[in-house]
């Protein structure tokens, strides 16, 4: 079992910044992928960014150049630094961890990010 605990959401004005954190605990394989999805009301879930244990990152086009994903493997923690936030970034952000060997996903509880115009 893997548990993920998120923190760092909140309310910010457009142009501002937030940093999300997601700490994983439990039975974690060293070979995994961590990342973030988001879901806004009435919209489909969107993959925001991923970072496998190799450290190679990938981003949705909508956040490229503004968001940075990083991870601390020693702490089993993934971060999402969000800069130049826009109202359309408003959503609940969910972190995930995928174990490559089993393709099993674990999910965080979600954290609300609200960007006011």
C-alpha cells in the first residue's frame, strides 16, 4: 500500500505562485513515475506534469514554461512549482505515483488551487 499526502494549495491572484508538495509513504518501488493531474469543475481530468524516477520531465502544453515538477527520491516527495498562474489553472490538483512493475496507481486526496483574476 502506498499513501500520498498533498499540501500547498490555496487562493492566489493571477500572476502569483504556489508550490504543491506530495509525500509518498508505504511500499514504494524505486522504479516509479510521480506526477500531477488536475480537474476543474465540468472539465475532464488533465495530466499536468510527470517525472519518473529517472528525472526526465514532461508537461502539458498549457503549463509549459510556467510550472516546474521536481522530486526528492530520498523523501519520496514530488513538488509542483506553479508560477505566472492564470484563472484557468483553477482546479483540484491530484498527485499520483505509478509503480512501473505493476502499473498500479496511487492517488493523493487532492488539493484545491484557486486563481482569482
